[in-house]
C-alpha cells in the first residue's frame, strides 16, 4: 500500500463550527435573490393591502389656556408651578368624569372608555397651554367630540373653582374639521413592509443555506472529508454508440481523463494497484464512474480489470451488456480459474462480472480465497478497479476497503448529504482504508460548479469520433 498517501480520516462536523466568508455571503444573496425578492413583494403587498382595508382615521385638536379669573398665572410664584399645573390639567382633561360629560352633552350613547381611547392631552413646554387631540373614524364627529371635551372640562374646572383667585380653563383655539385622514398610510406602510420583507427574506436565505446539505463545490467536499477531490463528472447529455452503450458528450469524456490523470499521479510510485470505487448510498453513479475510469485507463495503455464485487446487486454486466454466467463468486468458491471468469471488453480492458449471487456475500469477500484472488489479480494487471456496494447500506465495502490499495468515494451532490458522506468516511476510517479522494458525479454544468471548471474550454472536443467511443454511462445512473 502506498504509505505516502495513507492518511487518517478527518471529518468536519457541520454543527461544530459553521464558518462563512464574505464571498459565501454574496453567493447566498445572489443564489437566493428570488426568495428575498419574493418575500419582499409579499410583505409589500400585505402591508399595502391591510392599509387599504383599514378604516381611515381623522384627528382634530383644540388648545386650552389654563389661567385665573383675573388673568394668566403670574411669575411670582413657584417656578415649577406652571409645569406641575399643566401636567395636572392634561391628566384631568382625559379623565372619566370629563368623558361622561362629553357623552351626555353630545348624546353619543357610548361608553367613557370608548371616548378615552381616542383622546390625548399634552402640555406645551413652559406655557400655560394644553393641547387636546382626538382621533376617530368620522371627521365631523371627531371635531365635535374634541370641542366638547374642551367645553366640558372648562365647566368642570369652574364648578370646583368658584373663587376669583382660583383656576380657569378657556378654550383658546377650537377644532376645525380635518380634511385628510392621518392614517393608514399605504405608501409608508408599504415601505416598512418591503424593508421588513427583505430582512426576513435574507434571514430565510441564510436559514436555507444552513439547512441545505447539498454539495456546492469540490472544495466543500475536501473540507468535510479531509481528502482531495480527484474529479468532477458533469451530468451532461448522452447518446448511444453502435454497441448499445450510453455515452456522455465530450465534456464528460474530458472530465474522466482528468480523473484518470489525477489517479495516475497518486499512483505514480507503482504501489497503488487495486482501487475500490464506492459511494455512500445507492444510485450515485459509482458503477458508471468505475466503468469509465477503467476504459480511460485502458486507453492510456494500462492493462485494467474491472471486478464487480457488488454481490448483492451486481450491475456491471448490465452496464456493458455482458452475460453474468460466471464471475467473482465462481473464481472464489466455484472452482473456476480467473481466466475463465473474466471477459475481454476492449484491448487492454477486461471485466470480471459478479456471477451468481451468493447467500453470504460478506463472508465470501472476507475469506482467504478472495484475498488470494485479489493478490493474484494485482500481479496480472496494471490496475484492478473494484466496484462495491454502497457503504452505508451493507458491510461488504468496509471488508473490501481493508483489502484494496485505495478507495475512491463517488458523491452525488444532489442526494448525498454531508452527514451521509461523513458516516461513510468514518466507516472506511474504522477499517484503516486508504481513501484516495472523492469524485463528484452528476454535477450540473450550468449550476454552482461551473466556476470550478471552465467546461467551455473543452467544447471544441464535442463531436470527435474517438470521444464518442471513449466514455460510457448507464441511463439508470449506476
């Protein structure tokens, strides 16, 4: 095993420290702009709609002058007297006895509490004036009520202050009919609603980002797994060749060559011969990646054998359209030689199918006979690619990972969550597996990943005959 690439698996828990950079902030705002705009528009519409449904409110005010029978209060007394007196009068004018007098005077037949809910009074600073304001839904009634408050309050003060030296309250300025309502204000409320909606939308955008466990870049996979990303395979359109195989376009073909180059660089000292290709879950494209990587290695002049060790749900024979009469099971326990079980697909590329499904796949892969078979194949070929079952579903991949020289982990960014991948990494780390790196599969070219690979650079390759023969893909995503 290549000691230079043997490493401890270190996985990062997303809940331990969630670090976000300024670039991530702008990316989130850009990708979630539709959500922010939608929430902002909904909040704007709701605010304006509610404003239009509300009853208009009108406001009228009067000015009361607090004095004495012989004139205004002179300055000879206590300097705090005016302030205290004005505050007292402001409180008195909004009291229940005055409201009862207004109700009786105007014959409103309502409760004092209803009238007091719309009345306010404030003393004007360092003066003997008190401003009384009433707010209601009828402009004429609002004017009548606030004027009545002034008149009734003046009468009440006269009743309790009959002497000439005592206080008087005079309605200095009567109320006029309000022309326009003071509220609701649809424009102002709409602006507040829009601002609040945008803030809520931004919060929802970051919440979606935090809860979204899909992979957005190979760099995220590297940070979460602690191993390099060796390839990014796009979910590109595909066609069928003359042998009935589904092949991707030139973009996908070039990405498989990049994966091959990275793998050969990792294995440059010659100690990496057997490589297991697996994935955390099912339907992530591990069989497709294994098959295409094998073909790419064969095209580079490397004798390559693909071994289907997914003994519970073998797919490699279906991928290549081969018969699955004999295979790995027969070579291990069936008494057949390896040469009788493999099939030559192309010059430099052989495939050993799984064979009949055994009743005990884990025990078979953990047997000494299988270990001897794998050692013998290691000597016969430049590279042996082992297609295994999903890591999180069965124990077979962990057994295989402990026997091969390295492991490639295929990740579908749309279906594999970070927690899912980390569990797979821990399973591999528990058996001392040499995890070479990850391969991001089924990546959308026009999505987030486009900035990590300038795919347009390879567009001139499209349509070359050698590319159409080069790389294969199953339509079911295996």
